[in-house]
């Protein structure tokens, strides 16, 4: 029997981008894969009509790590695929993840492409993909996938408000290097465009550097919130 995917999408106050993603994923449900949406307290709450698009619509305390762990707790698939709500996917990506053997050490991510047209965004995405390939550290935007048994073995995503993707990558690397797929996920560049491309580059690299030097995720999350508001 072929391996099954459980796709987990955390969301908070998303709109048409989320619906577009859910529509893009319906062909996977038709193939027997599972789709799990985990809302972190949107205002107003998500429309119940979304249940037509998913196998589970969960409500969770806010926080991407908490939401993804809650989604994984009801997952039945062999492989967990964590997608951000502002991602866009093309059909066939599942075949790249499910290439045999799908063993318990399997984890990885896709290359990323930012949706905007600014030339600096091309530089950003190339640097993100290169850095990830060199370091073995994935970002959430890259659509992290991991065998459910391995995810359970490491205890899931760490309960921290920022850099949960960096930390889970560190833990997964102890078991196996990531499968770094060249095929692209498209993710929204709205953050880069609203805050300024150069400003966002400096902010994100600064946060990552501070994390590597041991600054706590809570302090980084507080700084990030204050900077953006």
C-alpha cells in the first residue's frame, strides 16, 4: 500500500489566500490523503463552510507550533506535511515526497519562491534556498515534511513563539539529513512588500543571528511584534 500524507495547515485571520490553497489541495483528498486545518483564534472565527474542504477543522490556542502539534495529533498519514496558509502548491509535489522508500528517518522541504516581482525578492529566495541546503535548516515557508514516527520521536515542534522551524530542523538533523527538493512552493511576499524588502531582510537575519547566539525565542518574539507594530 502506498504511503499516505497528512497535510497540516495552521491559520490565523486568513482570507482568500487560504481558500485558494485549500482548493489547490482537493485533488490530494481525492487520492485518499488527509487535510487538517488548525485555526489559532481568528476574528471572526473561520466560516464553517471550510469544513467542506478539510477532513478536520480544529480550534487551537494561538501559536504556530501549538497549532501544528495539535494538527499532527489527529493525523493518520505516514508523512506529515506542514504548509503555511499563504502558500501555493502545484499538483505532483506529493509524488516527490512519497518516493520510496518512505522510511521513518524521512524529512525534508521544498525550495521557495516569493510571489512578488521585486528583483530583490529573487535574491532573497535564492539565498534562503542556498542557506537551507548548506545548513540543513528548513523554514516553515518551505513546506517541511516529516515521517509521523520521527515527528513523534522528537516530541513534535518545540513550544516556543518563534524559530520553531529552526529548532525542529536541528532536532531532525540528529537522525538524518533533510531531503532538499528543488521544486518550488510559492509563498506570499506580502510581509516583505508591506514592511520593505531591505528592512525585512535585515530584521529576519538579525533575529536568526540572535537565536544562534542564544537569545530566547520569547525575547525575539517580543522584539518582532514591537518592530512590526
